[in-house]
């Protein structure tokens, strides 16, 4: 096997950050969201669920576990509240984007 010939873009760390796993570039977001709403996903009861989850993960910077634990009471005052986590930094209030706000309003209108 040969070496990878491509250099990945540098990611600037925010003050106080120790490490970063991966940041999805905006150009790749379209492919990611299209995959989440692909024909393969249509076999499930709610084919839009994967796309909605992916959008929330991307826009809010949530970990998958954070997103899966969300309940109605976690969405308040234009923010998503994460109550559980391994560290004090895991518990936080995250402002939502207009895209996430629309998803939450649609999903919570059924509750």
C-alpha cells in the first residue's frame, strides 16, 4: 500500500478545546444529507428521520448519543439542552439554527 497523496485541511481549535474528531466541510454536507435521505432509507417507517438527525448533529455539533437522548423538555427557548454527559462540558445549552428549529417544530407538533 502506498501513502495517501492528499493533504487534509487544517482545523483551527477553539480556545479551550483539547482535540477534535472530525469536522464535515460544507461541501460534503450535501452528500451526507443526501445519503441520509437516499432510496435505501425509504424502507424505514420514517424515511426522513435519518436526515433530520443528521441535520441536528451537523448544525448543533451534537454527539450522536446527545441527539438520541433528546426529549421534548430538552428543546426550550430556541436552544437544545444536553443534560447528560461524561464531563462538565458535555452538559450545555446550544442555540438552534433555523433549520433545526423547523425540524423541532415539525417533530414536536406531533407530540
